[in-house]
C-alpha cells in the first residue's frame, strides 16, 4: 500500500513537470512565430501632372511621416513628360491627367487610377462674365472671340493663359470642351496649373483653366453650360469637365513604390485626407 502511494505521487510529479515543460516550449514557440512588422524603406521618384501635385504632396508628407525610412521626390513637368519618363524607366511613377497615348501602349506601363480631378474655367476678378456655354468656350479658346462683350461681358480684350502641349490639363480641355479643335496660338503659355492661376489673378481680362484645388479668392470660377462646379455635379454627370488622375508604373510596382500607391488608394486617404477638389474614384456613378 505504501509503495503504491509513493508510486502514484511520483507519477503525479512527473506529469506536472512534463506539463510545465510542454507549456514552456509552447510559449517559446509562440514568441518565435509572432509576425514582425515589415519596415518600408527606399526612394520613390515621380514626375508629371501638376494637376495632381496638391494631392500627391499631402500624400507624400503623410506617408513619409508614417515611414521615416522612405524618401519620395515628386516633380511636375506635365502629364506627357511623366508618362515618357516612366516608360524610359527614368522615374518610378509617371503622373498623368490622361490615358496612355498609342505610342506608349506597348511599353508595359501599369495604370493606377487614384482620383478624379474636375477642371474649371477661371478669370481675372475684373471679368464680369459668370458662365460660358461650350460653344462660347470653343470660340474663345480657338480665337474666334477676342472680346468679353461678345459673351455678355464688358468691352475688354480677352487674354488666354494656359498650358503647353505636354500638359494633360490642356489635353483634357481639348478633348472635352474643344472636341479636339486647335487652340489659338495667341495665348500665354505657362508650365503649371499654379503658374496659370497666379498669372490670371494679375492679368486684366484673363481666362484659363485649372483643376479645382488651385482655385482661390484671387480668381473667379465660371459656370459651364449653366452648371456650377460641385462634387455632386461631377459624380451625377451634370458637370462633364473632369479627368482621372493616373499614376503609371513600369510593370507592377513593388516595395516603397507599391506602398505609396496603396496608401493613396486607401479608404482613409481617399475619403478623409485627400485635398478638397479631388474626388474619390469610388464615388463616380459611371
């Protein structure tokens, strides 16, 4: 009887020790298998559309704040410059207001639609015209109308200030408003949306076009075909002058480039942090 009791006690102690040993090993295993957060690092270069710059600059600041080992360099130059640069692998991302032209269709570029960019006509504050029909806009931009009195304004010369042929903004207006008619050569040509807005603000009788984030109190924003710009007017199809913002990569993006594009496409950035005037792609009805 005594022997049986001793044997039972020894077996109990052995089982307890084995249990503790197994538990200890399990704990070590769990610690070893815990996933580690991946550190994003590297350098990303992007060039192209100045219409996209207000969005990308905010995204850059926020992304670099969350990922201090990443450096992002973003420059303008126009949509077609950006697409050509990424096609030649000179930059990681080519920013554009327009779809790829035919000559770049076979270069292996991958399109990432990141936003919707509405464009508006703006004038110097001394211009009293508040609305342009499509035909009036065509007549002004092609040089047929050269005085504001011919579109309901004062007897004042019209000065056109807009973008170069490398600009996606120009291509958008040419396609949607002009139906691909030629702009007049009698115009002031500048290299960015910001420069266009600043020049119009200080030039009497001036008119041009920019995407909405550049508009401020220094210029007047015109209605188009009797419709005032608003996000709802764009998403419902009532206001047609807009373009998609593209970020093209040469092949599928990887590393920091992919992480930056994914960040811009995230719901939080699209709906909360994206600058006023840019519209999330998911809000478009068509």
